[in-house]
């Protein structure tokens, strides 16, 4: 068993031979505790940790949950879908008042952000219903606009874009420091 420090993190490497081993990382500054056991590495734990990439390392030790919703990227995907379904029916020069209203509503959502995936689903599930379609004079065009927006936002969960979880980011950076330490 090897014990050492990297910055403020305690690291314990337990090479159990026959290609088996585990790592324990405890960083008191962040309150992080990570551990993982590999039962088939093909070589020593030291060599294995040097050989693997940071993404694999973080994936094994880190949380399985996603980070927070990236509102900007999520709304970029929504706008792209609206462009495909709504703006193809209603170019920028048609129904300008309604289009300005639509852009304002999207900007307000972007400014507010999303607390969670459930919050996003709640907001986007009713988004198409809450718009002021009466800014469109023609009743037929009103129905077409509502249908185009419903089609664009048909399955809103596909638009959710998450940032990387902060623990995953930490582990990726930590792995490169660990590799430097192990190569010495």
C-alpha cells in the first residue's frame, strides 16, 4: 500500500497483485472522497493509472449524475429546432410582432435559467401554450404557428444540455497530476 499527497488530497494506492488494485482519494479542501477497485488491469496499479486517460479515470471514480443544465446551449438547441419547424413556415419578415414576442419569451427563459431537469420540463412543456398567438391576425396562421411550435418542442428532454459535473472536472485534472507523480 502506498500513501502520498497531491496538493491537499490524500491518495492511497493498494496494488493487490495479479492485475488487481484500488485507489482512494480524499481531498479535505473540497470535501471529496473517491475510491474505485479494478479487478482486471493487466499490469500493476501504478502502470495502469499512468496508461489510462483522464476521461476513463473520472468516469470510474466520479458521480453518475450530470452537472447543472447549461441554459445557453439548451436554448441554442431549442432555437435550432424552432428554425427548422417554425421559421421555415414563418420567415423573419412575416408576423414580426409575434416573432418578437417569441424571441422575448426565449430570452426571459434564458435569463431565468433552469433549476433542474424537472423544472426545464415544466417550463418547456407549457411554453407553446403560454405564447400570445393573438399577435397573429389570421386565424389559420395562428393555428399553423401553434402547430409549428408544438412540433419544434415535441420532445423537449432532447434539448437538455448539461455542463460537466464539477467532481468529474476535478478528477480529470487530478488524474494528470497523479500521472506526473507516479512517473517520478
